[in-house]
């Protein structure tokens, strides 16, 4: 009887441990940089490998590396736009505006061309 109770407690303990491990694995996966890249984001680095987090970290003509979920790109910065934000939309120009907002960047639809 004591051996059966010990085995039962061991099974319960092992099941709890497995559940806890699975939860930790899900949490780790959720915050993984690889998961972020898989959602369509990219990491951009300078020649020294430093991650660029602001447009002003780069300058026009600078070479940068873009790291994607699958592969990477060697790129050259054509222009720096510190005012652009993810999902930001410039407002429409109104009559009388002297400095309308710049045109938005091209939008890429999944499986489609630039539009």
C-alpha cells in the first residue's frame, strides 16, 4: 500500500513538473526574437553588428544588414525618416497647407506586389 501511494504521488509530481515545464517553454517561445521575426519584423544592424533601434541610428548611404526570419539582406540606406512610425498614417494635405505630410511608404500585401 505504501509503495502504491508513493508511485501515485510520484506520478502526480511528475505531471505537475511536466505542466510547469510546458508553460515555461510557451513563455520562452512567446518572447523569442525568432518568433518576432516570424511575425514579419526584422532586425537591422550596422557594420559592427549593433542593433539599430531608431532611424537616427543610421545615416544616408550607410550599409546595414537586415536579419529576417529566413535569411538576411545587405542594404544601403537611401534616406532617413525619423518621423515614421509603425502603422502611422500621414494626414491628408488640406487646402492651404504649406508642408503636407510626406507620402507613406509602399505597402506590401502578403503574396502581392507593392501597392
